[in-house]
C-alpha cells in the first residue's frame, strides 16, 4: 500500500507589517503646517527696488558685499526708503527694511492724488511730480512708480531728469513727497466768510 504523504509543513512567510513609512510621516508634517497659527498681516508692504554687489579692496584682496534699496509703505499715505549693506542678500534686505521703517513720512493725499506740484533736486537726480485727474493712473518711471505705488496714491504725473542712479532717484522722490503741504495749510486758502457786521442802531 502506498504510504500517506505528509501534510505540507512548509512554514509560511509572516504577513508584512502595515507600512508606516513616508506617507504618514509626510501627512503628519503637512498637518502640523496646516495647524500652525495664521501669521499676522504685515503693517508695511516691502518692495526691493535694487540689489547691487559692491566690493571693498582689503589687504588680502576684495571683500564682496550686497547693497539693497528697499521701499516700504502701508498704502495709507505712509512711505519710507532705506539703503543698507550685508554679507548676503537676505541680510542686506532686512537691514534696509529696518532703515526704511525708521524714516517713514506721511504724505497728504487729496482725491487719490497729491495736493500740488513739486520739483526736487537731490545730488544728480531731479524729480518732478504733479497731481493728476481721477482715472489717469501713475505715469512714472521704474523707481518713482515703485515708491509711489506703496503710498496709496493712484493718480500722478512725474518726470525723472538728470542722474539715473536709483538710490538718488528714490531719495529725491521721497523729498518731493516730503514737501507736500495739505490744502488747508496753504497761505492763499479762502478764509471763511466773515459774519456780517451788526447794523448800527440809529
């Protein structure tokens, strides 16, 4: 008689454990990012106008640094310009932003434009700005447009003459805005009508 064959006793491979790999880890990180507290809105809008690489000649050779020109504004008639240097771009921009915030000026605005004409010459740059009718927009070149764009002024005519140095143009624009005088402080503003004099009794 044929002998009974033994049952298959080959050990089975243990079931693979559930994967706890990158999927859950990534999901956890993403959840952490989503659960973070929302950042507070910035008080000022920062615009980097220009970044230059500058060099200083020292005994061992040249030492390179970065110079940043930054304008800050809140679009509510406040604006400031700052220039600073740093070992890298981020440091230069951060320092220039701090300088700009320390030199904030308030611009008087009348019907989304400036109250009167102004022309300022600073170093080799000369900037002229004029009020414009509603719907005109900002008619200005690169640097002047960026400075005016963060002030809240939406209608303006301007012309940049002389030097094309961006730093000088930016500071000349700020000086032109600094010279703005509100309409109620003009010398030739019409005074309030005087009360009629009382009639003398006969």
